[in-house]
């Protein structure tokens, strides 16, 4: 059972070493999802105008956490993070393992 799917968009240069989910926004997701099944959430965007730093566009990180319960009632989390291109509709993985996990 999906309990919450939350996200934040932050400037990559100030991203903390551990994800901070305080004041995150919610994405709607189906309440029940089978293991190894893909699903879609609500869309997000357009992103905030991040501006420029030293003549370069600010790189944004879109990260979040899915909170769910298994059939035994145990709570689990799956974290995710991607870096969003400031130029085109594209992204790459965010390479901080603290943001990409499951428990």
C-alpha cells in the first residue's frame, strides 16, 4: 500500500549529503502497486526558474521518496533522484547513493 510519494527540486550545488524531505510536496500515486510493477504519478512542472551562477544555468536535482507498507504492515521507503537539464527536457542520474535507496 502506497502511503506517500513526496518530492523536492533543489539547486545541486547546495544539495545536502543526505536528503532532506522537510517541506516536500506530494505526487499522487495509486494506492496499491504489485511488486516489480511500473506506475505513473502526477506530472510536475514546469520547474522553478533557477537562474544563473557564474554565467552558467543552475543545475537542479529532482528527488523524493516513496513510502509504502508491505502485506505484513511493515513500512518501507524507496528514494530517488535525478539531475534535470537546465537546457532541454532531459535528465541524468544524481550520483549520491544517499538519495537512491530502498529499505
